[in-house]
C-alpha cells in the first residue's frame, strides 16, 4: 500500500475536492504509482520520483475534473502521456466513459 502519510494525503486531498476514496481506490492509485515508476525508467513519462509529489501534482490535480463531469459525460483525453487526468479520473469514476 502507499505509505501511510501519502495515503492520508491522497484521501484528505481528494476529500477536499468532494471525491471520497475507498480502499479499492487507494490500491488502484498504488498500482498506478508503481507502473509510473517502472515506465519512467524506459520513457520520459514523469520526472517526479517521490510518491508524495505524484499524489499532489498529478493525482489530485487530475481529480479536480471530477466535479465537472455530468452523470452522462463521455470524456476524450488527448495527449495525456502518463495518463493525466484520464486514469486518475477513471479510477474514481469507473462508470464514466473515457477514451
């Protein structure tokens, strides 16, 4: 699991955005951090190596779009590179259609 401090930061930050995370969400974000770090060794996807910075500057920034998605929203994320904001948004809103 993401370090306790980083998990708390993710949960509290998302809560301030009106996004409430479950343990399942936290595990998905943990897997995402792990994959970002693996692929960062092969490609220039992200420059951040610190989990805390990834949560603050990538995950939480990405979650700011959630409150703007209507119930019937379909989202096209073009040129997202490392998957921001599409992947974090899809983690917390799997019911939304995202391409």
